[in-house]
């Protein structure tokens, strides 16, 4: 993972009294829940097995009754961006799950590129569909999870072949439900709150539309709904969790790219999956949001990526925007005290001269 780049000398990550950054073992306890609260839950999104079907997007919109919108966030409009098959474009107030389509290509050898049907010039291409179905479902699943299949379509590692000159990176993005959530810190009305499951939820009936939370999110997730003013984002299906159900997106995912459960178990599963990919030669694989020492104390929704975070539109070093508030207030208090001292000195000095 990318190391954290500190922008403040005050950042040490070892201050037990500073709860605005760093690891936080009991997120719910810090929020005021008693000791018998449920375990923290979250998402592990394995982008290496995402097929871009957008079933998660559809399930999210259907369950949460979200309005239709286009790639620019305009409601009740269907329209492609003109740059991709992605008709959603970004996360927003009306889109709480977004599957990004990232097309990567490499330059072909001059003077002429290779033409032909994808796969025709691949050696040992394996059985064709006409050869009949695979032996078992386990074999089919293994082929999907096999890192060798990923490297075949990797433009950085592929050596030849028409279909090795391009690859698609699919990634289902969502609110990160940060350990230290800037949106939660700045909300003046209590519309944003930490649930007993460790997730961050917006109460639409309490939100006053001030918009303070929008710039406070280091991921640009939370947004205001046009014509309404209130903010909306993923709730991790809080209503379903209270009934013992999985979130709609994880339930609908056909490849288990979106995995839901106990956050500690998901982190262990993600570590094992990353080790498998590294062992099979996928050197570009990395975990994003897994590190508890990062700028947000680790995320409740983290990802396995096949390239740099910037490729997926994610910030490489996210930092909770309220991290330096105590230092800022101390500096402001010191400045105010100095101004008052200078003013008093000027007043007393003028009296002595008389």
C-alpha cells in the first residue's frame, strides 16, 4: 500500500487522547455504545473478480428507492457519458453504488498493429464453447479466480495477441464508512451518526442541507441532492442489518466481488487473497483502505485493486479533513492571546507616558 504522507508535524498517530486519527479498536464504543454492541461490519470489494454487471447498482437503487440519474447526476435522465459504457459516472446523492469501467491499453508495435478476432492469435487458448461445458462448477470458479487469467489480459505484462492490447478494470465503489469520518465530525445537526454496527448513516429528516459534510469527505462520496439540498449516501443498508439481512448490493453480486461481514474476518480474507495473487504473479495487486494506520484509521469498506488507486479515481493518501482541528484551535487560541497581550501592553504603555 501507499505510505501515508503527513502534512502536519503534529501528526504522530500515537496520541491516545487524540481521537480524530489513527487506529481505533472499538469504533462503536468511542461513539457511546455499551460493551455488548454487535461486531463492526463492512465491505471487502475484490475488483479482480468484478465483471461490471452493475447488479449491485440496480439492487441498491431498487431497495433504497433511489431516483434514476445519468453520468452528470441529472435525475430522471438516461444517458451515457460518451467516454465509457458506464452510464452512472460517479457516486452521488442518487447513486450509492457505482461500478467504474476503466479501459487500459498499451501501444502496439509499429508499423502495423495486429488485427483479427480477439483470441485467434493466442497460443493454447483452451477449449472452445463447442467443446462442451466444463467438468465442474468448481473448475469454472477456479478459472475466474485464477491470477493467470488476469495476466493474460494485462496490457502491462502481455507479450502478444490482439486481446492483450487492452483490458477492462471493473470496480464497484461505495462510501468507505471511515473509522474517522470527517462528515460525521462536522455535522451540526446530528443528521449523521455512527450506528451500532460501526457504519455511518445520514438521517434525511434531520439534515438541514448545510453541506458542511460534502467538502469534509476525503473521497468525495457524500453529496447534496439537486432541488432538495439534503445530503445522501450509502447507509450500508442499515434497515436490512437491523433485520439480520445482508446489504442489497452484496446479496445481488453474482461473483462475490462484494463481500459483506465481520470487518476483522473480511480483513483476514483480503490478506489471504492478496497473498494468493502475489504468489501467482499479479504484482500490481494491492489492498486499499485496509491499513488502520492510514489517514482515516482504516475504512469500513475497503478494496483489492489491480492498479494504482488513482486509476480508479481514488485518492492515494486519504486524510480525514478534521485531523488537525485541535492543533488549529490551539494555534488560534495562542494567536488570540498574543493579540490581547499586545493590546494590553499598548494601553498600559500609553498610560505611563502621560
